[in-house]
């Protein structure tokens, strides 16, 4: 298992499809919510090999600037770098590129959680909603 430490890098590439786009103006463009999802998945992809079987991460914060449009059939790549590990808090720098230019940048934070404890909390909230 690789050690979870600052400097860890990863990337994830997607092809932009119509379902990842919003129709704005002349043509559909890669949406900001889709870019957020790509960034989250890239961070998970980068750190998963470093986590034990009894750990999972949850996104808690994201600050993302969508700088330029990307279009269907283009490829977009999220690059993440783990900047800090503070106990269970993981802080990332993120950048998103298409074939032409940088299209997004920002920061992302995740927390390492114990799935069993988290599931208890989720079940309690679901039970509260049923009342």
C-alpha cells in the first residue's frame, strides 16, 4: 500500500458526452456540476490505493473556477495533488484541462471516515425521516 502523504498526484480523463453538458447558447458545454464530479472522482482515484479496506473518503469542500468551455467529444482531464494530510482531512489542489487549454482550477477537501460508523449515522438519519 502506498503511503498517503503530501505530494501524491493523480489524474482522471473523461470524454465529454451530452449528458455531462448543459445547453447554453450555440452548443452544449461541459457543465460545472460535471466538472465537480470529475474532480471528486480524480481525487478518490488518486488516494484509493493508499486507503485500507476499512476506510472511505467523503468530499466536504470544493472551490472550483470553471475557466473555459469544453464540448461533446472532447476529452477533459482532472489533475489532483494532495497538498496536506491533517489527521483525517485531505486537502488537494486541482486543475482541469481539455485538449486546448486549462478549463478549471481550485481546491478540494476530503475526510477519511470509518464506513461502519458513517453507515450508523446514515441509518439514524434515515430512521428519523421515516418518523
